[in-house]
């Protein structure tokens, strides 16, 4: 049974893969776009586009009219201030959910893409974060996502089914966040700012999209961590990236003071330019945590099985970067 689905963040990385999966499954898709959105990933002949802003409640009523499901993947991952994160990621999510709930039809679903940052890093290599663990976010971004989760839990009416996904580090074609790693690798270097024992959970963007459709179709509710089920080392990631690029990479250990200085400079640049760069104090705080791992057994019990192993996914990503002219 097809559902009319509103996708926020459809012009971005993860949201565009979710949009593709919904279209492939036969669902009519409406995309929230802003006047500044880059529409390069949206098939405009197949997607209905509506201009709106989650910060503007008056723009949201028409946006959600006639919508059965909302897949909310829009949000800020970088901001100059904590207030900006909360204005968009928390208050904006609440405004969108309220507008949807006011006209929600039978079978309504609000699926919110949160982040592993909402629950925080793992305490040790053998203790991946579960959905039952008390959240301990360490950045304003993670705090704003957690606040949005709690708002939805407390305020959405029972007639609206609510699902929250907390993806691990998402990667794949169209990803600009991991692009810099590939550019360093093309030069023959593997930058390693974390400790040697560091481990990270990841998920390919198409697997994340598939997990969301499984949860939607199977009438699930609640919070789900989504990953490929493996804790990876950065050395493993680098080895795969090097093979994909045909390079033997030399490890480049980055002292903490160097990355901290880079974060401070990034923060200064962002405050002056109005656009926060990828490397900033919050990002440095994240990468110095040795364990960003999660237990994804709950989503697998719900029927999702990751299909894209890391070597296949990173090789595909490298190929896409080359074809797109990003490398």
C-alpha cells in the first residue's frame, strides 16, 4: 500500500537516499526544500517539491496537508551557536510534528532521524550503546537531537505512530563529510586523530534508508540504533579506502593539540564567515572519543538486515566520488 510521504532533508546526503528508497518502493514523495536548497539529488520530475522552513510554523500547514508519513531527515549538523542547533533540530522538529499531528490521517507515521550523538559515545570497546542506556550527549548537536526525541515522546498524540532512528556514522555516495578522508588518501596519507584502539560503528546510507522503510512498513514504534553491526577501526577503514584508490596509505597520527588547534581555528572561521566548517571544536571533541559504537540488534529483530559491507560500500563511494568529479 503506497503512502504519500513528506521527506525533509531530501536535498541532502542521507535524506536523498531515503527519498530514492521511497520512490523505488512506489510511494509518492513530497520534499521540503528551502529557497537556498541545492536540488542536484532530487529527481524533480518524480518528486513534488514544497518550499517551507521548520522554523516558520505558518509555512508548515500546507506542507503536511494530505501527507500520510513524515520522514524527518532535515536539520543542522553544524552551527555557530547552541541556540541555532536547538532552534532547528528541537523547536523546528516540534513545529513540524505539531503541524502534521493537527491533520494526521489514520495510519500516520512520524519517523525522526536523530543520531548516535544523542546518546553519546560508548564507555568501552566491549560496551556498545543500546537504546536502553541513559543518554549522555557531549555536544550541543547531540543535546539538540536528544531534546527533539524527548519532545516527540511527550507531545505527539497516540494516533501518530512515532519512530526514532539513531544512525551510526552514515557514509556512501553523495557524502561530503567523509570526502576529506578520501582526498588525504589519494595523496597517500591516512590521518588518525583518535587512539589506536578507537572503534566506530557505521552504516551505508542505502542500508539506513532500507531500515527506515522496514520500520515504517512493519508498524514498529520506538527508538532504534542503526549500523552494519560491526565495530570498525580507523586502520581498517583506511586499508579499504587505500585499496579503492590504488594507494598504500601511510598512517599520520595527529597529536591532540594539533586537532584541538584546528578546531579552534575552525570555530573562529565559522564565527567570521557565518558558515561553520566541518572541523570545529565539537567535531574535535567527537573524534577524540575512542568508542562511537552501538548495538543494532533491536532493529535487526524488527526485520532489518544490513546488506552492504564496509569494503563494498567504501569502494562504491570512491567510485562515485571519481565519477562525480569530487576527487
